[in-house]
C-alpha cells in the first residue's frame, strides 16, 4: 500500500487533478493521476490481494477507489464469493459517478457471467434506494449484466422503476443503459 501511495504522488499531474475536480466534483481527495496510469498499476496486481483492495478503498481518494474497483475486476474471478462480498460492502460507500461506474462495470466484469443472479438481485435492491449513488450503481450493474446476456426486457423492466427520476446522474445512467440495450 505505501508503494502505491508513492506511485500516486509521483504520477500526480496538476492538469489531471483540475480535470477530475471539474468533471467529478464530489470525488473528495484527488491526486490527479490519469486513468491509463491507474490501469497500468491495476494490471500489475496478479495475485488475489483482497486486503489491498479494502485498504485502497478505505484510504478514500478518487484514484485509490478507482484502483480498488479495477483490481477487483482483474482478480475477482479467483474468488467470486469474496468479490461479491466486497462489491456489496464497497457499493455502500460510493459518492461519485466515476467510482460508481468503475465498480459497477469493471469491478464485476470477471464474475458477471457466473454471478448474474446475485448481481441482478443487488441491482434490484439498489435501484429503488433513496441514495442517488446506489440507484445509479444498480443501473450500472444492469449495463454490465446486459453485456453478459441478461434478458433486455428484464433489465429495462427493473430500470423503468426510476425512469422519471430527474437527477442528472440517474438520467445519464438510464440513457447509457438504453443505448447498451440497443447495442447488445
């Protein structure tokens, strides 16, 4: 973990930080590390290290949370049950669209085929939530499940529960889901 912090501090970029602050205003602490750098860091983690994922998540910067989701997506298939437990735990602490979308797509990608029912049930639980980010997370889970063959009608039927939600982050997620349903 200290090694990752050193890398994040070293790779921090003022322009990237300003960009993140502009486009992800609710992110909280931001180093300013570009996404390709985070992808490189995540790809270097080959062995299942769920403790590292939890530590990154707890540290709480935008980049650490994004890394937690990305690493989970890479190693998740090695222990799908542990991955689902972490997804459930981490999803409760989502507070911006970037982390939400990373956890809801990349975080579940390796297990989405085998854990489809459990992920769908999580989406079903979160879509009616009063919490904006849990609602969005539920929609994003449907997007990833759609890519793994979830019945389009079933996905849209669930999402329709909040089709009149006026929150911009929900409207954008619903548009994204609708576009994905048309593609796949």
